[in-house]
C-alpha cells in the first residue's frame, strides 16, 4: 500500500485542490429574444433551438 514518506504542507495541499472547485454556470444572451439561457439549451421563453420551433412558447416564465 502506498504511504506518503512525509506530510504535505498546507500550501501543497491547496495547490493540489485548486482545480476541485465548482465552475460557475455559463449563460448567454439569446439573439432573438434577448433572454439569458444556457448554451446549447432550448430558449424556454420562445421555445426555439437553433432557429427551429421545438416547444410551444410559454408566457409564464
């Protein structure tokens, strides 16, 4: 079994964990409606995806 020979410092532990954080969600402004939406997702306000009507438009959102 692998056992560390010496204790890792708090600095090195922090450097190793530097990439473990959660990334913030990305939002883009929709070109047609101006609403914020996730990239590669359906615009729920207009119901469109890549210029095609996929869902019925919703007014309650």
